[in-house]
């Protein structure tokens, strides 16, 4: 009987210790998330204004009092529009808003390189120009690998890699540097 009481007390002590550890981890997660969210939110507002001159974008927490379970809402108001819901924006505006968010994360938590696959496919000429301006700014901070079918995006690159399929199913890789492409 004493053995079982000791075992029960040991289990209760272990449970109390685990609850303390869980609370500490939760507090650390909340602190880290709050800091990262604040950085991304601030960068998103700046980048959105750059990509949509005269527009305003915001990131909002769906449950600011419960950081462990909150979601993030994106509010986007391009210049001249009174639209907040992303679903009411054009495809290009949604793409540019998503790029503002993506680059806000990049700026908040930098990496030496980024890979993007046809992120500018839905952009018209004006928005493509804005995207390329953003790319030009970020290329100073990191290497960018961008998969694209847009001629202007390819022209903005330092190096082009082309992959074509040969008869028989094999691939051929063509490499051209910007200096060689200009001549």
C-alpha cells in the first residue's frame, strides 16, 4: 500500500513539473510570436504602401488575447478602393498583397536566399514593374531564385537558367549571364 502511495505522489509531482514546463514553453512561444508578428506587421504596412502607392494594408490578429490560438487577417485597401476583403480584389491585387506579406516575412526573418515559383504570373505591366522594383531592393540583401515565364522578370536577372526537354525526354540546361545577354 505504501509503495502505491509513493508512486501516486511521484506521478503528481511529475505532473506539476510538466505543467510548469508547459506554461514556460507557452509563454516563450507567445513572446516569440508577438515579436515576430509585430515585425512582420510593420514591414507589411511599409511594403504594401510601396507596392500600392496611396494604399493601406494591415495585418490583424483574430484573437489578440489568445496568441496560442489566434489567426492572422490581411486587410488590403489599394488606392481608390474601399475594399478590405482579399476575395474582392483582382487576381493581380491579391498576388501583390500576398507578395507584400511574403516579403514582410523575408525582411523580418532574413535568409541568405529565397526561391519563388511564378509568383508574378497574374501581374499586369504596372504591378509587374512594382514587383521588379521590390526584387531589385531585395537582391541587395539576399540571392533570389525566381522561376518565371515573364520576359521582363528574366531580363531583371543576373543569370538565366533555361531548361528545355529534348527528344527522348532528356533535359537540356542553358545558362546565360546578364553581361552576355546584354551584348
